[in-house]
């Protein structure tokens, strides 16, 4: 365990820091979940876009959470579980991930969906749809953070795989940003 918050914990001399490996796992799990559920989200807003561009935008939301809010949540849960038994840590990580990603889905994803649906269809998400979206995001957050805590040391030792997964996330997120700019600029015309 690091003695100071500025210390970076590494298991091997040539491996990645554990927290970076955790975030790569979390980002990968959330990206896969975003792609898997993008059709569900699109049907909630009346199929106002094509599936592949929409999936890229949903991946952008997942990756943005992972590398903006995700590091802060990992520091919080690390402090929270410092004296916890090792076997309970993945569940604690999962609970924090469920809360964090659920709130992200409630505010960020529902806002994105409403900002597309309202100008095109004149409606916004109902309370039931927002609740379903939030629960869906909370479940993926739980699973992603649980996996991140469980498999971080294994991925940290496999530097090439971790960098490949990180690069794939970044490419998909950049494509999602390009698609999002194109969609919202078309709405502004």
C-alpha cells in the first residue's frame, strides 16, 4: 500500500500502475456495456439516429466517465477499503462504481438523450425511462468496478494488452466525439 497519495503502486518494475490498470479494465467493461446497450438506449429516444454512430456516442460517455470521474472514485474507494478484508474489497469497489456510474447515467446520459430527442421528436424521457437508464448504468458500474479491482494486478503485468485496450477506448471515444459534433451541428441548422 502506498504511504502517500503521491506514491504510485506497481507490482513489477516493468508493469503498469495498479490504478491505471483498474481504469483500463473499468473503461473496457463500460465500453462493452455501452455498445451492448446502445440499441436499448436508442429505442428509448425513438430511433432518432443510426445505431453505429449512436453506439460511438454512448462509448464516449462511458470513456469520459472512466478517465475523468473514474480516477477520483478509485482514490475514494481505495481510501475507503484501506482496512477492509481483501475478500470484501471487490464488492465495496462495485458498490462505489454502481453509485458513481448510476449518477453519471442519471445526469449525463439522460441529458444527452433528451438533447437529441426533444428537438427531433418534441418529447423527453419519462421518469420510468430515466429510472431504467439509471439502474442499467448502476449495474454496469458495479460489474466494471468489481472486475477492475479483481483483475488489476493481472492486467498491470501485461503491459501490451493494457495499452492496446486503452488505445481502443481512446479511438472509439474520439470517433464518438466526432459523431456527436456532427449530430449536434446538424441539429443547430
